[in-house]
């Protein structure tokens, strides 16, 4: 008999049914309970080739279900389910049909191999005498893999099921389709959106699975049941000797019980001499029915058995020790498990175990003082855990805690609050307290607190405050002789110096102990490299940033620091945004946000980049959602440099919507924060838009002061991106003051600086600014000679600025036209839909006279005109008529007409479904 892998045998069934003279075929479908045999037979009954065949459905073990054989005409599709339940009469009838098969017979028999009366023989003993002309195949059904479980989850729950939930579904169900489907049904009726791993745990054991395994256990003799209980208590595949030891039956009785449990399908042979229940969740069903004292004894024996394995699975030992009531043994195992996990890089595993343990009132104070620092040390280098923060907050308040332990815990709690959770104000207070508490008793830890206070990224204190703390940290580190402390302080000193554009900063980066034999020193070096990469990105040293990221990511992975690794991945997204590597960037940002869904602070870089992309693409609603929506971190709670970037975009968005007062107010608030911090490199993404908004609101003196202060702040500093932004800011101010020729020259100077970095998007924006200023005084435009190719001249409005505002009319030069064409191509290559449409609109006002197009409007009866295509593209991205009008310098009424024509030509019912088809 041949085993058929895959479903190629379906075509064989089809060929048999398609020709009455075809040779008969038999497929034996075998699968354990819940593997989908009945579902498969149901699908086979709908085979297209069976449309003209006689279809016979037969469920064995059902009284009166045997089908009559007379009256069968032509090809026959025979589908027999539950063959393992067939009685002698049914088996004999099946033998008769299959030992003397008629031509054109396609038979499929499905059964549970574990419940056959004679193992391996679906029709019992003796074996069936299949004739030579009968093709016989066996098709074993396999459990679903995780990808198939994920597809089922999406079908049942939508896209809101997290990757962790899918993994838990796959793990707990064992991939058994029926168990997966039943779990999903339970999850579907629970309240609230989304689905997490905790929701899967709370769903419990499906009724069908529980009744199946409990029924199989109940029919065993009472003396044999402990072997099933042992498998349930262990909850994982186990060998014969381990099962027998945990059951407490002894060698001979245990062997007899194991054989009986396997014969009755209460246990399953998992291969490689391991045995267990049919699905991991089945263990829970059996475990919960064992009486408490018996269960306690089983857990005690399970802990002893596992403690003899090599290596010892300390987490599992801890679980069994606690379940058996051995508190001291449980706590010793927890500590060993947490240390082992941390040493192997499993920080999240250690955190979960320690959080759960420290939440128990059974933990005595002296053990709590030993375990809490272990939790804190793991949490600082791992990813976010709000529960860790709560646990440590409660422990720090314990008056019985030794002062040194309290200070150490307070330090790690503060780092968690600032780095992983984003609660800067609370973290800053705890750091200041820790620096004071530890100064005399643990100067090394006090130095770490001071070094953390020296980091200027956090909102609030000025750079002078941070630098005072840095000087104290350097003094403590130099006096301590502690290499790990020196590495920690050096990492912060290097990144702080880079942020400030200090010329000796790169030498500090080179001095980081990347090859230290001390893993903690290497971890601090990895942090220093990744922080330096973040600073280099903001300064405009992009090649250096790439090199630092590569080295920092490798070192953070090698030293087991997932938090550092994730922050570096966020920096990489910012680098790709600024250097114009936008292809697939939106998807990468969304994947990062999904992967860090329970860590919104770590996801903030990705959210900001995704919002910047949405703005450039004209999807302003999505941009606002990503930058300042319900799930976004508020700018006042963000690291100052990222907050300045977000604020600059929100100012620009307000300008684009012609809400100049709102833009000016946003600009004043954000500028005040940057000035208060005093790290001027971080003003680069805010300054041009803040200057423009302030000047256009009528406060030109304040705009001049912004430019002056920005220039003084970056003087004699290595800040190429900030220098380009300063030139751009001066250009924006000159344009607002109607010094158009000077503004054009400054914009061109800024474009050259951005091109050298390179920053393609900023280069295109400043190139557009130069062209706009050259055209602003054109006599031809002032006289109204240039008109829109699709829009009557009386409905055109003034040409737009890069922010969506309007400008005075004026003349154009060949150079300005060439610059506009260049930046339009750049915007298009990047995918900046809104910017491209705006630049094309300005270009179109100049090209008709230059190219000498014949008078009259071209006809586009069945396809979108160029202007309709632009309007359709912006409408589909979500812009309102007023926003489109501001972008393309049209009247809202003209936009409305263009959209109506575009919808008619494309046959769409909604503006959001418009797909522009340009000639």
C-alpha cells in the first residue's frame, strides 16, 4: 500500500469518476480525533467530477446507515466515515465492495487509527484481499502548522490576532484542526477587540477535547489511570521511565498501565520513545480532575524527575515545586531558572518568571530582596513590561528592604520608566533619589544614575543640567576603578557630545570598549554605538550612522540586549526616511509597530516615520493618526529630538491646511521646548516650518529671532543637517519678507547642502522653493498670461508654497522651470504624491506659454485629463476638496467638478476608490 502525501490522489478520484471504464481506486484517510476527516469527506462530495456519479455517504456505527448496493449506476463515489466504529456486518459489506470492486468505483474510507479494533487494519482481521485492479492509497492527515493556524485565526477573528496569540493557539492545540476551531469559537464570543496570548490561555479547554480525553481515561481500570495523570502533570512529552516514576506505580505495574493507556488511546505514542496526551490542552483537562492530594504528590515526583535531567529545566522544576507545596524549593528553582535564562539571553522569560514569583505573598523578605534586583537587571536590557514597573514600585516602598537593595532597585526602576515606558518625569525623580541614596553606600551605582541623568534626550531639563550630572558621573567613574561603570559613563558621554556637535565626540565613540572581555562592558559599548548612530542620523552623518548601526546591532545581539537592538532598528527607519530609501518603508514601519505592539514607546520612531510618509503621500488623516493619534506618544512625552520632528510636521500640516494661526501656535510651543533644552541640532526638522509659520502669522521679529538663535546655537558645531536647515530657515524668512531673489539664492544654497548629505526629499523641497521665489515676480504671471491647462483662468488661484500656502504672482525663468521639473521628478521617484501634485500644478502655470500649446482645451472624453488625474490621486489619498484646492491652486468648486468627472469616467461610487488613469 502506498502512502499518498499531499492531495494528488484527488485527481485520481476525478479520473475514475469521469470514465465508467476506469480502474477502481481506494483511499484510506487516517487521522486522530479532530484531524478533519469528516470535513475532508464533505469537501470530496462536492468534486466536480462527481456531478454525474452516484454519490454514497456512509457513517459507520449508525443504525440503518448501510447503503443498498443495488441501483448504483455508472461511476460511484463512496465516502465512508468513522470506519473505526464499524460493526462486523458493516466491515463485511465493505470487504465485499472492495474485494470485488466495480469499474468506476472511487472509495474513500476515513477512520481514527488509534481506535481500530485491530491496529493497522481498517477492516479488521484477517486483512482485506484487495484485487490487483484496485489502486489502494493511504492518506494520513497532518496537524496544522502555525501558518495554517494563523489563516484560520484571521478568518475567524480578523486581522486583530497578535503573532503571540497565534503562536499560543498553535502550541496549546497541537495543531489539531478541531481544537483550533473550537478555541477560535470561544475567542470569537469573548468581549473586546483583538486577541492576545492571554486571551487564548483564558479560553480554557474546548468541551469536545475535554470529553474525549476524559472519556478515554475513564474507561481504563482505576489502577492504570495514574499513568495518564502523570502525563497530564508533566504536560510535555516524556519517556517511559519518567512517566512510570511520576505515576508512582512501580516498574511492572507502570509498564502494564502505559500499554493499556496506549491501547485505549488515552495516551499517544509521539515517536522517539516519548509519550503524551493527544494535545497539550488535553493535559490541562485531565490535570484539573485529579484530586488535590494526589496531584500534589504527582507534582512532587515530577519535580524530582526533572531535576535529574541535564540540563535541568529549572522553570518547569519551579512550577512543580510550587504545585507540590514546597515553597523553599520553588524559590530556589525560580532563582536558578531566572539566572539561567538571563545568561542565555532569555531576559523576557526571566522577567515573566520573576514577576509572577514576586507577586506572591509566600515570598519572604530576604528572598524578595535577592530576587527583585535580578528582575530589575533583566528588565533594563529587555523590552517593555508595565507589570515589572508596578512590581518594582511596590517593592521599593517596602520599609524592610535594605537601603543598598532599595537604591539599586530604584535605579533600575528609573531606567525602566525613562527608557522602556516613557514616563520621563517619574523616572527623573527616581534617578535623582537613587543618585543621592547610593552616593555613599554604592558609588558605582550612584555613578550609573548620574550618567543616566546626563542624557539630554529626555524632555524637561536643559543641557546645562545634564552636563552638570555628566561631570559628576565622570568624576565618580574615574575614582571608582569599576570598568563597567566607566563603560556606562563613556557611552553616555559620547552620545551627549555627538548630540551637541562637539568636535572630539568621534574620539569618544572610538574609545568604547567593544572588545572588552566583560559582557557588561560590551553591553554598554553596544548602547553607546547605537546611541551614537541615532545622533549621527540627526546630525546628517549618514554613512557613519550606517556603520555605527551595523556594529551596534551586532554587538547588542551578541551581548543579549534586545532593548538596545530595538531602539537601533527604530533609528534605521529614521535613516531610511531622511536618505530617501522609501521603497517598502511604510510596510517596514508597520511591521515594526506590530512587532512592538505592547511597547508603544519603543515603536515611536516607526510611528513617526510612517506618519511622515503619509503626509508626503497626501494622506493627512493617516498622518495625524500616526503622529498624534490615540496610540501615539504625545510630543511632550517623547524624546526631545523626536518631538521636534513631529512638531515640525504638525506645523507644516497646519500651514498646508491654511490654518496659519494654529501653525504659529504649534511653532511657538515646540520652539520654546527646543530652546529650553539647548541642543540645537534637534531644531533642524522644526526650524524652517516654525520660521515660516511665525512670519506668515505676522510676527516677523519672532521669526527673525528664531533664525538668529538657531544660527548662534550651531556656530562652530559639526552639524551638517542643522546648517542646511539654518539656510532653509533664512530662505523662508526672506520669502516671507518678499525678498524673493535673495530667498531663491538661499533656497538653492540649502538644496545644494541637502544634496551633499544626501537628503533627497529636503533637496526637492528647497529646489521647489528656489523656483517658486524666482517665479514670484514674473510680469507674465502678474498679467495673467499663464493659465491652467484644464481650468478656466477665472477659477485658478495663486500658486502654492511647499506648505500649501499661496504667493504673489510673478515671472518665471528657464532656470526656474528646469528646477521645477527636477523637483517634480524627485517627488515622483520618492512617492511623495502630494508634493509631486503641488509642484506639477506650479509647473503647469508656466509651461503653456513656454511650449506654445495651441489655444483651446484638449478633449478627454473617456479618460482622465492630467488635471483630473491629479485631483483624483489626491482625493483617493483622503484630502478634502479645500485641501486639494490649496495644493493645486484651484477653487473648491473646480475641484468638485474634476472629482465628479473623474468618478463618472472611472465608474467609481466613492472618491476614495478613484484610481487615476492618465493619458
